[in-house]
């Protein structure tokens, strides 16, 4: 028969054992997996993440930010639209953690980052096609060649009416809307189509693609260019123009942009991440979440996802 002293010792040992088990269980729940991002664990983060740049990339990053709020409600990603060039100015000044870009960073911008000690990682997130668009009411343009685009948009062009672009077009004035000079879309079009001569001065410029949509939709003789996703979003009031880059007129679609046949107006889209900012737990977690969710969300907002192996390559940079 067990004595009172022996029974007391047994009870103490049992309580100690149960307490140890309980502590071990709690530690396992609170200690995140080193191989998982905090978004995949019970760790809750907080803080602000400043993002700026391309209006073209904005819908992708904004979609990611909205989804991320459900995972980490105390992290506040703020996404601005100052244009690719404007975004890089802030990024290289150390004002933002990430920069959306519809073109690669320029040498001059990279030098500014270097001078300010801002190191970064470039991540490709999607494909896009620059769409040349007119109003739904336009009934005379069935396609345009690259040479005709130059006549319409170039700062060196003297064409004032559509008839000066093609004899079969009406003698109506050409009304032009264009992204602003800080836009990566402007830079890409300027380089690929206009031989870096710039857009004519009598155009209406705006960094806001919605302003371009409204302007073109309201005039039968107006024309503009911007990202494919904005055309898709507004195709009820816009007409997209097939472009002949030398191999016949090609209409921008999901497939023609992805396979590159919509040339020369297909392009990749990027985000740039400050390496210093990436050391913050909330920034690291957000960026990992971004790259994990990019394929699904890119398609939802009207852009063309990269192949799976391409996303794996981009993620490996982190």
C-alpha cells in the first residue's frame, strides 16, 4: 500500500510532466517554421509598406494588397500611381519599399539608387501588351502599321488629319491622348515605335489611364495607347486596333501577348524591392505572398501570367 509521502511525490511528478507537455505544445504553436513565410504561420505582423510607380502595374499590386489584408490585417500596403519614372525617383531616394514598373530600370535611375545606397531586387510579375485604341464610334480604322503609328504620334510628324496618314481615311483632325513622360508605357512606346523622338506636343498627356479612356471614348477621331488590361476593362466603349509589325495585322489578346506574336508591343511588367526594406518582416512576408499569388491574381485583373517555371526563377531571386 502506497504511503502518503509516496503519493504526494507521485502527484508532484505528474503535475510537472503535464506542465512540461503543455509548454512544449505552446512553444510549437508559437514558433514559426523557418522555411515558411509569416503569412503561412500564426505570426501576426504590423507596419506600413509604401509602394509607388506604374499605373499599369497598379491593378496587380493593389489586388495582391487587398488579398494580403485578409492574412495580415495589421500590415498596411499603400500603392501609389506616380508613373514608372516617378516611382523610381521615390524608390531611389529611399522613400518607398517597392516600385511598380512597366519597363526595366534605366541606367540613370540605377545610378541614382547606387548613389543613395539603395540596393534592390528586380522581379518580373506579368506580361502586358500596349493597346492602341479608338472610340467605338470610329468606323474607318481596321488596322495600323508601325509606320502609320509613327505618322500619328511622333513629335516629328507633320500629319494633322487622318487622310495624311492613309488616303482612304477621312480628312478629320487627329486627336491624340498619351500617357505622360513619367510613364513606363510612354517610354516603351517611345522607344519601340517612335525611335525616342517623343510624342507630338499637341497631344493630351496624363499619368491616369482612366483620363485617356474617357478622352478617347468621347471622340470619333481620337486615338491613344495604354496597357491591354485597361482596354479589356473598358472594351464596351473602346475599339482596339490590330497592329502590323511586319508580319500582318495582329490583335492584342491573351495568347498573342503571351507568345510574343503581338509585336513589337508586348512587354514584361516588374516590381522592384529594396533589399534594406526586405529585411523588415512585414515587407518580406508581403513580397513572398505577392510572388506566391501573382499567377492567379495577374489573370484576374486582365494581365498575362508568366509560365510556372518563370515564377520559380523570379522567386529564387529572393
